[in-house]
């Protein structure tokens, strides 16, 4: 079994650095236009060059998301943006629209093309068509089952790479091609501006009974008719790898660096354990699942991979078992202490967890020294402040976390 690529989101510079630090083989991020996450941090021209450079220095690959459905009057700018991505050194462009794919293969032949999941590829002939168009990878629709992935891989051989999502939010619409946001808010999900109305509360009203609202599926927070559960394929990762998938993709370009760090680290460890033995992976699975719950998440299932997903309506509400408290910036040469960027309040004497690229360990917080004043404190609650603290055996990019103080639902 060949170890697949671990592909992680880089919606911002901070998320990019977290993905690379915690073991991503490749990352994907967008430019300021032509991607389906218009409200992520994204990268301007200079930012993209810097992001690609950092990625390559880490020995990873950078794929630029260009999966918007462009209109005729946008095609010239679309091609120009692809040239910028190629000049920046991007390893591939992720594209949805067949016309846009053909345009890029003609106008920017040096930039590899990966077919986005929004193209909803679900069968072998479609994958073969994209291969004939010059694409090197197809990101399968999330509706494709594990059994069908195996069959497609067998028919296709090594002629084209197959990628699939393994973790993150799922859209209630087919391959994410949804008109609900455009209809209700004027912001189209197919243009990168989704307002996520599928997460809103809904009820049914019978025509002759105006004002009488009947819940369809309700919990203590309300009714969520369209709200699909998150995807989590960690429990079936061995079967997915054996099916011959080339790349495993984590959703989350709108998520923060802590989420990216947690999920990347968990799947990195899982893949490395699986490369050792199935027994090593099985033994660690309960711990890996607990680790995934450390970051903000919704209820999850295995999507369509093992058949029909669970009925929506029970997926609303975010849960989190750990809170991001600080990021390690490096060592202060003058004092020998560790410089930290504060994210959330913690207290001297408190037991925290230090997340490193080599694992997670408990540490006890010492007194905090506020860098700009030199004063020693028991606690500080100003996010963004730089503090100094005794924290041995850590490096820049490691993260500290502690108990959740403000429980978010």
C-alpha cells in the first residue's frame, strides 16, 4: 500500500504555517479571486509567492484553488490569474469548470490541473475524459462510496490520480453545488460567497395554517432541516488507503490555525502509524478520535463512503474539548525563556498541553512575563500580546492549549 498524500487547508498564512508544521504533504489555498472561499484570508500576488516559497522550503506542495465557475467576461482575468500562480511556483490549480480547464491547458500548459470536487466526478468515463484533457488528478465527489472508489481505481490503473475528502464540513447539496445561498441572500456558493443558509433553523408551515410552524427535526437549539453532519473518515482510513486514493484532503480554508494544527497532526500520525502496521493504527484509533474532538467540530459521520449518511437535523452546535491558549514564537535570547503569542487566557500553575510536531505532552504554566512591560503576572487575557514563560523542549510553531473556559455550542 502506497502512503497517500495528506492535503491540508491554508486559508491564511497562519493556517499555512500550522499545516506545514504539523505534517502536511501538500496544502491548498486561494488567491483573492476565482476561488470558492471568498471570505477566507487568501493570498495576494506577493502573499502567494511567499506562501509557495514557504511550502516548498518545507518539502511540501502548494495547490491554488481556482474552482469558481467563471462567466465569459471573467475568462481573460481567470487565465491571467493562472499565469500568476504558475509564476509563483504553484504545483497545480484546482479547477471546476470544463471550459476553464480547457482554457488553462491551452493558455497555461505548464500549470498542472486538478479537477475540483465541484465538478462532481462520480464515474470512470468522466475521470478518463479529464485525463484526456490533460488533467493529472480528479478530486472525487463526496457522494462516491468506498466500494466505487476501489472499482474506479482498478479500471483507471495509474493513469490519473484520485483524491477524496476525509475530514471537515459537508454541504447538503450535491458536491456543494447549491443555489440556496444565492436565492436567499444574493451570495452564491458557486461564486465563493456562501452564507451557509443550510446551517440556519427551519420549520414547515402548512399552506392553510399560516403562522403555525412544525419542526422537522429538532434538538434543544432548534430545527436544522438542511444541516449535514461533518465528515470524519479516520475510522476507515486503512480501507481508504487500500482503495488506492492518491491524496486525502482535509476541508477547512475558513478554519483557524488551531483547527488546522489539530486535524493535520491527527491524520499525520494516523498515516504514519498505518505505514508501520494496521495493529499500530487500530491501537491508537481511540486516542486519535479524542484528539480530533479537541478542535471545534460538529457531529460527524462517514458521509457516503459506507452507504447513505445519517439523516441530517442533529448536526448543529459546535463542540470543543480544548482551547487554544498560545503559539510558540521562539526563544528569547536575553532571558532564555520562550516567547509566546497569547490567544486565550490561562493561569500560572495551570496544567496545559504542548502540541509539537512529535506529539503532545502536558506542561505546567510558570509565571507569565509581559514582554512590553517586563511585569510578572499570574494571568493575562489580551489576545495578541507577547509573553515570556519557562517552556523547555519546544520550537516556533508549537501550540499551547488548555481547558475550554467559554463553552461554545
